[in-house]
């Protein structure tokens, strides 16, 4: 037995199996001279495929995965429908805009409340003079009229 290097422990063998950096005091030449370490290494290498190989899929699972993959690739291959995603909000905004225009009613313009009076200056002054000469305001004329009509009817 070559005693220049120490025996490999489990961690050393796993480092070698996974391709990690080895401890500086280890040498691969130790396997040639040490049947114990060589046997452990060979056993580990024999188990390696059972750990690293993918598990065989069942036929149904494999077909389902193939169908999924084909569907994904088909969707990737299709022209993108991004324009639809952009057109929907724009269309909704345009729709609301036209609804707003259709429902819009112009605000009614206030009509001027000016009453055109066609009076000559003489008529206007006569009107003012008659108002000034009255004892009671003109607003009382309809009420006076009622009393005068009643008094006429009562007199009859
Ligand atoms: Zn050894």
C-alpha cells in the first residue's frame, strides 16, 4: 500500500464525483495502490447513473409533455396578438368618446329678457306723468277693478 497519500473519505469521493476541487493532499494515483479506496470509488461510479439519469417517464406523461411542448411552440410561432391587447383599450376609449359626443347637448343660451317697447318720447312722458299723478300705485288697479265691479253689481 502506498502510504504517500491518505485514504479518501466519503466527502473526498463525492468531490471527485461532482468535479469539485480536491484537497491538496489527495492523489488519483492512490486508487491504483489502495484496493479499499478503489473499491469504494468504483461502487460510487456504478451508482452514479441511477442518480443522475432522468427517470423514465410513463407513456401517458411523455405524450402529455410532448403535447404541451407542441402547444407552446405553436403559440410561439404564431404572430403575436399584442395589437389586440393594445386595440381594446383604445377602442373602449373611442367608444366612450363617441357616446359622450352623442349624448352631448349644447347648453341652452339664455335669451335676453329685454322687451322692446315702441313708445315715442311723448307717449313715454305721458305715461310717466300719469304714474306720478296717481294716488295709489298701478299694481292696485286689478284689485280696485274687482271692488268697482262688485259695487256696480250690488248697486243693481
Ligand atoms: Zn485508500
